C-alpha cells in the first residue's frame, strides 16, 4: 500500500511512527558508536598499561628482556586486530540509520510500499569478517602472553 492511499488520519499516525523509529535508530547508532569507541580505548589502553607495568617491573629487577620482543609484537598485533573489529561494527551502525531514514523517506514519496520497508544489518561476509578478526585477536593475545611467560621463565 502506498502512503498516498492511506486516509489522512492514518497517514499522519504512520508518518509520526516512522519518524520516531528513524530518530530512535539514529540515536541507537550514535550510542553504539560512542560505546564501541569507548570500549576500544579502555580495553586496548588497559592492555598496554598492563604490559608497560610488567615490563617496568622486569627492567627494575634487572632481568634480561632479550626474548620479549617477539611476544610483545604478537600482543600488539592482537591489540590492532581487536581495534579493527570495531570498524565494520561502526560502519554497519551508521549505514543502518542511513538506510532506514532513506527507506522511510521513499515511503513518504510513494516510491516504496509500506509492506516492503525492511531493516538493515550485517551481511554474511560481515559476520564472518568480525568473527575472524575477533578470533585472530584472541589467538594473538593468548600467544603473546604465553610466549612472554615462557620467555621470562627461560631466563628465570
């Protein structure tokens, strides 16, 4: 059914309903983006702070750190992979709000039937990409920590 075919009272009610939905989606998108960036900064910042603290203690004790560069590089790769997970999430959050707004606008211009109004989300490739990045990040973190502990015990 086209928007122009609705009775005036029904059309106004539906218009206000869809405008409210658009506002809510936009607000949710912005909030998810802010929260994602906040978690990114806090999580990666905390991880780097822990590594810096451990390295400071090792150096203060005068222990050799010859075997630590490789584990640290692997750990930093894990940090970068964790950060890269947020890029597709933020892109989808932004695209979702844009897509819903454009669809509702098309409904009001009678270019789209109400029955064909659809949501938006990750494609299967997007889901796989996020899962692969998360998995690689976790593997890198664990490998970096395990190799670091091993390197410290070899000299200890």
